[in-house]
C-alpha cells in the first residue's frame, strides 16, 4: 500500500490541478455569467455574489498551480478539499430546494445541472484531496525536490 500512495497522490494532484484550471479560466475570462450562476443559488447577498465571482476563480487557479507543481501540497490539498466540500454543500442545498439550475462549475459554456450525483462527485474529489493532504509526498513534485536539496 505504501508504494501505491505516492502514485495515487500524483494522480490526484494532476487530475485536480487540471480540474481547477478548467474550472477557473472561463470564470476569470467571463465573470458576469459566473456571478449570475452563483446568484441563482440564492445563498449569498448580491454584494457577496459579485465578490465571490471575482475571487473564487483566482483561488481555484492558485490551488491548481500549487497542485500541479507539487508545491505546498498539503496546504493546496486542504484548500482544494475545502472548496470542493463548499461546492458540494451549495449543490446539495440547491437540490434540496428543488432548484433546477446549472451548477456554474465550468463557466457559461458547460451546462451541468445540480444533482445528488454532482454532490457525490464533489465529495469524492474532496475525499481524494484529503488523502493527498495526509500523504503529500508524491513523485515529480517541488516539495520532494526541495526535500532532497
């Protein structure tokens, strides 16, 4: 099992890093449609919607860069897991309130309706990131290279 964990961690780092890049870029380029998606949840006040729409994609992109580089992997994993659990909570809230809305996860071009399956997917990604946070040493990482110097 010990030999599998570093490779599992590498897969999680790269997959989640790519996922956060794919989610962040369209929202950075077009923040207004993302703000509209956030507003459809009805959870935040309008000032919070706009602030969230401007800050969150940059947070996703920073987390992606750290994960892909394998730098400060534990911190990036915990941040990523916290975001995924918050997203899961928001989607669960929308489903529980029978909202038939797009999750807003990947910008305006990708329509993905809120669902319990989406809650499960986000929760599973958070769980994988928490495993990575517990075992952050992976191949081809800046953390590992720094430890060898």
